[in-house]
């Protein structure tokens, strides 16, 4: 089995119809995305914000600014 990757302008109606035509043929299948992909920028931002909020709560709780260095590392 061979695999190809296609890039196309999703706003181009001819390209969309061509992709639909290919996918309508039983000889082709769509491969599911792999789950071990690198996280997206949005995921990384959400994780950084979560870590930052946890660090801020720890600083507020302990009244210690030692965690500020770690906060800079997170961002």
C-alpha cells in the first residue's frame, strides 16, 4: 500500500470536487491522523497558561517569589 499527501486550496471548488471524486472511488481510503503528532501551537499555549496559573497560585499561597524564575522558563 502506498501513501500520498495532498495539499490544495480548500476554497478552490475544482480542487474540492476533484478530491471528492477521488475519495468516492472504493480503491482509495483516507488514513486517520497519527495520534503521536507534535502538539499544535494552541495546545502548547494552553499548557503554558495552565502551568503559569498553577505557578501563580503557588506563589500566592506561599508568599514566595522564588517561583518567578520558573514562570519565566514556562513562558
